[in-house]
C-alpha cells in the first residue's frame, strides 16, 4: 500500500509538471519540481534530526511511567470492561490480559510496547477462532479499537509541532482527545451493531457514560467561552494535565522505588533511535509530497474541492488539511508527512496546521493495522472489520473538523 501511494504521488507530480509545461506553457516547472524535491529532502532530514531531543524527553517520561507500574494499573482498570466487550473469550483466557495490556500501552502512547502485545493478543484470539481464514467477532472488535486510536497522550504529534515552531505544541491536546473519543465510540458502536454486543451491561455503560460525561463536559465548557479565550484556556488545561502526568509518574516511581533517572535514560535512548530511524521514511514521503505540490497537482485538487464546498455555501478552510485525511487510513508515515508539509506550508499554529495535527491524532492507520494484525495470523476474510474501521475514521475526521472550528476557528 505504501509503495503504491509513494509511486503514485511521484507519477502524478510528473504528469502535473508535463501538463504545466506543454499545456499551460510554464517553462520553469521542471526546475521548480526538482528544487522542491531537493528542498523537501533537506527539510525531512532537518525535521527528523530535530526530533531527537523532544522524542528522547517524552519517551524517557513514558518509560518512567511504565516502570512505575502505571501500565499494569491501567490494564487492571480496563480488564472488567474488556471481559464484557469480548463475550466469546472465556473468562481468564490469556487473550483478555494481552488485550488490556495492548490498550493500556496505546493509551499511554507506548507504541514500542503496544504492537508486540497487540500481535500476541491477536494470536491468542486466533487460537479460539474455529475458522482460521475468517476473522472472528473478537478479532474484529480488537482490530477496530486499535484502528480507531485510543491514544490519550499523543506524544509524537507534540514532538513534531515543537520541532516545526508551534508556540504551544500541546494546545491541540484537548481537541485530539475529543476527536479520538468520537472515532473510538463510533467504531465500538458500529461493531456492536454487527455483533449485537450488550452495551447496556452496567460495567460497559458506566465506562461509556463516564468518558462521555468528561468529554461532553469539556466540550460544553469550552463552547461557552468567548472565541478568543478557547485556545488559551485549552492550552492551560493541556499543559496542566501533561505536567500532572509527569509528576504522577515520578511520584509513582518514588513509591515503587524505581530508579527514575535510569528509566528516563533507557526511554530517551529509544527516543533517539526512533528519531534517527524515521529519517529515510520521512525524506521519501516529504519529497513525493513536495514534488506533488510544486507540480500544481495537489493545489489544483484542493482548490477544486474548495470550489465545490463554497458552492454548497460552507466554509472551506478545513480542506487545507484534506490531504492528511485522505492518506491517514492508508499510510501512517504518509499522513505524518502530509501533516508536516501542511504545517510547513501554512504554519504550525495556523488553522490548517492545527487541524492536520488533530486529524493525525484522531485515528490510527486502518489498512496498516488490518494488514499487520490480520496478516500475522493469516486472516483472509475481514468481514465487517474494514467497514467499521473506515466508519470510525470518518467519525474521527468529522469530529476533528468540528473541534478545530470550536477551538481555533477564530484564528482563521
């Protein structure tokens, strides 16, 4: 999938340049496209290299939380919920423990721990699956919950925003929480519709009601504020919550007698390695997107979409983040590059830059998750997994646009 997207971007850029040269008579278009390729390659390297410090900081903090036992604590809290959402999994089966650990790691942004646990959970669920080539109900729900993104600490997005000059990289924290809540809820409801899950179980209802009240309360509070105060209040609350997380992790480390400094160093090393590892991928995607924009193909597509939206009488500012939305279900690295390119083009603190960041945090990469998790156990028939995953994506994107206008619409 990623190969097709990358090659497609380059070929469309070539076609766009040829059209500009022979039809529109722009004689310097080939030079502009190649200059964009070189500039984007340089930018990709600089962005990735600049990520090392912030990435090391956050992954170091996350490692302290993991060592202090917060991953296990969150897993124990989630266990009663998941035992009811997966009625086909026998009580006490190892799969339930792997599922809760995977979800807990995802919520804390521990991608390095979440993926191995997720694969382990999928393989354990597959042991209960009577048809080894067709996804079971439990496997589908697990995949959709992963694809709808339940991350509550979007550390990577903060990191990119900091590197690209955002005045307050975490001011999108609350909007991302709202958007990812909507995508996860819709994904759960869609699967429940197909599988007839008992969402009115007291434990399930308590969880859903509690989270809905928190998210709804935040939405009500911020919507009641004057437009000029929403962004500032959101930034204050976001930074307070994140600083509280750091303090709680450190207190937990003291209580558990964990060497917080050593844990931080271990996590920081992982952060440094991650930042260096993504350089080739980031350069490849940014070069393709830079050429696509310089060729005129990407701006022409966005302008056509804007014209259609304007004709319907709606504001079209959100369409500057449309490329990130379109690529997100297909490629995580592609969507990340689109987000970065949008922030470079319009500014990290622009409406488009913030919206692209919210979109990036609202869902996971549905087709990538499907390929990895189902491919690991040889699933060939996904049944309703794709439809439910894409429906969750759509809900996350719609919610991202809504909360972006709610929080940052005054900045347009």
